C-alpha cells in the first residue's frame, strides 16, 4: 500500500513537471513580429501579479512568463510572437544563461512600476515619442505637470518621463523662428499665467522649482527618463540656480552680467564644462548638444550600443537590450551629447564614436537613477513642428523605440542583494 501511494505521488510529481509550462516571448529580429507590444505583454502580466523573467542578452532580450491563458490570449490579440515551452525546456534555457562563460543573465521582474509622464495637458500623444510608444504598447501612465510636481505628487510614482520641456524658461528657444506664430504666443501667455497662479514672478523661476522637485524625486529613489531638450535644459536650469540667464524677451528683464562664469556644474546630473548659447534667436541652449556640430549624412547616421556584463552590470545591460547593436540615428533640438561635456561618472550606453557624440547615457543620483536619450522621434529623422505623427504600426520592430521601453521595464527588476 505504501509503495502504491509512493508511485501515485511520484507519477503526479512527474506529470506536474512535464505539464508545467511557460510563455516564451522571443525578442530577436527574425522571430518576433512586434517587439514594442511585447513589452506591453510583460507589463500586463506584472500588473496581474504574474512574475516574469527578462533573459538578458538571450534571443534579443527574451521574456519568460508563467503560463496563463489570459496572457496567451493577449499575445494573440496584440500580435506578439510567443511559444509555450515546458518547465524542462525553461530550465535548460536558464541553466545555459547561468553558465559563467556566457554574458547572459535572467532577471526576475516582480512589480509593474507606476508611470508618470511630465507633459502639458494639451499636448497631443504624437508630440512625444514616449507617450506615443506607451500608448501603442498599451502600458498605462498618468500625465502630470507643474502643479502636480510642486504638490509632491511625484511620490506616487516609481518612473517619470520628462516631455520635451524647456526648464530654463526660454520657451524652447523657438523665439527666432516662431515668435509671431499664434501657437508660440499662446504657449508663452499660458506659461506666464500658470507661473503666477503657482506663486512665481517668472516662468524661469517656476521651472527651476519644478526641476528641483524632480531632482529630489530622483535622489530619493525615483527613476527618471528624458529625451531631446528635456535632458540638457534640465541640467542647465539646475546649474543656473540663482543666476538670471533668460534674456528680456523671455522674462522681461536683462540677463545677469557674466552669467557663464556663475554656472555651477556640481549641481547637474550628467553634464559639465558646457557653454551657454546667449543669442535668443539661436535654436540651441548650450555646447552640450551636437546638432550644429554634426557632419553625418542621414544615410550613415547610426549609433552603437555598448555591451556590458549581464551578470555584474545588470542595469546598463537591461537598458541596452535589443535585437541589434546598431541603431538608426535621429535628430531633435538636442540630438546628441558632446562627449567632452559628459561627466566621467555617467555611463555612455550608445555612441557614435567617430563623431565623438553620446546618444544614450545613464547615471545614478542619490538613491535613484536617470537616463538621457538624445533626439525627438526614433522613426522620424527630422521631426518638425506640425509634422504628422509617426504610425508605430509601421515600425513594430523599431530598435530606437525599444530603448525607451527598456527604461520603462527595468524598474520592475528584483533588486539583487549586495555581496559582502
């Protein structure tokens, strides 16, 4: 009788091992139809309390999700390629990844981060690549702006994206080309009204207060991602605290004499030793940006992702997961960063080494982290004011957009204990 019970127990155990299964979501260029929506699938699973694994440097950064019929149905609905694999197959993959000789790792994703997008409420989704790809991947987010930031609503979120903002109070340096355009005049008046309602005499003062709140959010443990002009204008605003760098047409009074000598680079996140552009009619903030220094034709404008150790440097490895190491370049008000202005403690994740420019950088500040990504839209090379929106259905395998979504997902990763 005891033997019979033992055999039955053994049979049930073996049967369970055979039939236990996982949803395997490949992320290579030849086996995934929709890379962007695949991130949404993982996010959906995490929101449902289903843990997943991110297989770093394996099959383009594949995902392994506990099998669940709802997740499988979502893959079918959203057009995401997947396979159902057995527990045995999954263990073979994980053992292969764990080998000391492989530059791979399996990172457990535990909880979907709560996401905020810092953006004016009247902006259309296609004005911002991050808002657009979050919507396309069906990843939920809240839109917040200055009022919410100043009221400390950032504490409700784990991840923050900065829309293409100008934190210096110079209205994006659009004055030279668009000062008579109705949209520019309306935006300026709206910003001035908002600043007064929030208790500030100038827009530049209000934006600095917002930048400092965001700085404190990161120092306290938040994750921040910024693109285009939100990257350098954020650092410039922090570095110019207490110094008037805005010309009279922006804030009604003259700039402070010799303001360049009063810039404090110790207050910035990522940049150092930059020179500010004084002219109000020049569409540029500082020497950080490489837009006007570039001589790269569109046909050969690419940047390379840098390889990191998956087992020892999981964060930069997560941020650079892709099905290619060569990514198409794209322009923006801030297209890329002059390597000479990037602080030595900031990691360069993607670069055009020939042109000495960094395209994609990452660093830590206090308990938190930040990532800056140059350019406006990874699939619209020279996006301009009034251009039609990018249809992401035409670019479901975009490597440039994948880099954005890596940033959205990596805060969900289980934190490894420090070795003693």
